[in-house]
C-alpha cells in the first residue's frame, strides 16, 4: 500500500521590501511520499520569493510536465513557470520557450556541480531568473519544520530573514541569471 501525502498548513507573513509586497500567504501544501523535507521547504521559499498574484502550487513531483508553481493566464497560457531544485538545463530551456517568464530557485546538496554543468547553458535566456540559496539554510529550516508552518519572512537587499517562533535564520539570495 502506498504511503499518503503529508499535508502542511502554512501561513507566511511576507515583507518583500525589495518589491513592495506585504502580504500574509496562506496555503495548504502536500508533501508527496517521495519528496524530501528539503524540497518541500524550498517550494515554500519559492512561493514567497517569487510571489505575485495568482501564483499557485501545481501537482508537483507527480506531474512531470508541470513546474512546482505557476501563474496561468485566463486563456490557459503559462505566464510564470517556477522550478525548485536542480533541474536539467534542457527542462528550463524548454519552459522558457513555452511561458512568458521562468524562475528557478536553485538549491540542493550538489549545487556547486549543477552551477558548473548547467548554469552556462542558461545565461542567455532573456525570460529566466535563477536565484540560489545555500543548502545549509534549507537544512536549518528543515530541522525546524512542523505540520503547521508559521513563518515571518523579510526580503531586503538580496538577503532573506526568516523567523520561526523565537529563532531568526538568514541567508543571501544569490542572483545568478536575470532579474527579479
């Protein structure tokens, strides 16, 4: 018998000073049995970092033809395609041809190798933004993960400050390609 997905209720108090976004983001997110806690945390971070009206989680890992998050227009076209992790460059290139904008929150244990192998193939894509986050930051957030997630997140001058309970964790957001 297959294990069921784990459901998380999230509330993220977002203050993105760089982009003038001040909102409380509410979401119910399912963690697929094959998804790591690190990837779940990265999806939640991407939801906040690339926040805009109509941004929603997709079917995720179980739907290989969809990104982790997206914004779709009224006519069904993808306006924003958001990936998380370390996808193959070909997947990002294909997405850039079929959507108005593509964003990638690149994170994972093999990030330095991925940057050497895949990033050069992505530098000339005009509608792409790639931001990297230190794997140690993701690991720390994962260690604080609970089924009911309440984050206070501030983004300013390329830095991210995330408060969970009484603890504040910070990380630099490294812009690798494009602009946000």
